[in-house]
């Protein structure tokens, strides 16, 4: 079961701040622990920035979820940018094509419980992450 | 765009980040600090991040860059007040912030800078003394 998600169009730096704020609000509402709130907001910040910088913009949708046993938060990051040709490379710590630290994708994956990526060159990238309450 | 204020307290510049910075604001802070270090001749920078509930790789990189720029401009940087949950998350993200000195709060950060500056000044004096002593042995003519 999941509630209606809240969507934010990601077009500017300011929208990345809005994504952090939305995810923080939801994480508090589903009662994630303080450390898990911090982890999911950090992961969302990394992935939303990638949507903006590499995806050329897109949208983020965050939803509180409940699998009957646990509550959690699920976030989708979608863009119609260039896609990622070599996923293994993109997930290598330190790999960046944009002068970053190359820790966004790999680090975000470590910070969440479930991480799913669908990408196609020339079509875009959609990443879905979930963090469950312990 | 908001701006993060830079305060001068004695020989130290204090930056207390109180807002969730968009990336441009972080970059602007980097520039503002470099300008203020040069304008004031301060030898220390304390960056208080106790109000930040996350530090992602962009802010982490900005802090590291500020520390590097300060160093080149003869100022030391200490990042203070990192929350425990932020520290845990940073390490899992893969960011260990090498090259950044930290202290638990502003007061301890200021103390650390004052101590290092005193050590540094001592060394400078020692070095001067030695130079002086060696001068007669230097070949002239
Ligand atoms: N949404 C995206 N669309 C296209 N390429 C992406 C996307 N997200 C990440 N990438 C690619 O993966 C690389 C690694 O991303 P990341 O780990 O976040 O590091 P950084 O942002 O520091 O470059 C990026 O440099 C970019 O080449
Ligand atoms: Mg990134």
C-alpha cells in the first residue's frame, strides 16, 4: 500500500533544496530514525543533483510506503537525459564526468535499502530508492 | 540568492551555516571567504555546520576546497559542530573529508587554531634564530 506521492519538477538548484525538504518531511512523518532520515535525505540530494546536472532536469516523486510489516519512504528520480552507457563505471567510487567527487551514485546506493536503476542511452534514467523503518 | 555571512572575530573568520544551501550559495561562500581572508589577513577560519542536518558530496567538496584555498592564503580551516548522524552518513557515503580539520564546537575550534598559530610562530622564530646564527658561516665575497 502506498499513498499519493508528491512530485517536484527539478529544473534549478533551488529544486534540489526542495527535494531535500520534501524527503526530510516524509522521513520524519514515517518515523525513520534520525540516522536513517539523514541517510535518505543525503541520498536524495545526490540523486536529485544528478537528475539536474547530468539528466538535464526531470522530476522527483517521494511517497510514504507501507508493506504491512514496515513503513518507509520511496523516491523516484527521473530524467530524459543522455542515459548512462556504462553502469559499472558510473557506480565506481570516484568516477565522474562532471568534476564531482564521483560518490553520488555509489554512495546513494549504500545509504538506502533498495536501489533500482533503469537507464537507456539517449532516452534517460530513472532511479527508484526505498528506505524502510527498522 | 541567499548568502552565508562571514564574521570576523579577532584574527579568525567565523562562518556559521544556518541555511540549507543551494549549490550556488556554497560556491559563493567559497569566493566570499577567499576575499575576506585576503582583505582581513586573518589566519584562521572556523566553519560551524552544527545547523546542517546533512552534508552531501557537494557540500563536502566545498568544505575541502575552502580548506585548500585558505591554506594557500596562509589561513587554517577547522570545521566544527558536525552532528553524529551526519558523520555516520558521510562515512557511508564514502567521504572521509581528508585534509579537513574538525573540532566539536566553535570554542574548541578557536582554541585549536590559536594553539597551531602559536606553534607556527614559535617555529618561525626558531628558524629566524638559526638563520641568524648561521649567517657568519655563509660564504660571502
Ligand atoms: N541521471 C544521470 N544521467 C546521465 N548520467 C548520469 C546520471 N547520474 C549520474 N550520471 C553519470 O554518472 C557519473 C557518476 O555520478 P556520481 O556518482 O553522482 O558522481 P558525480 O556527480 O560526482 O559526477 C556522473 O559523472 C555521470 O557521468
Ligand atoms: Mg552526483
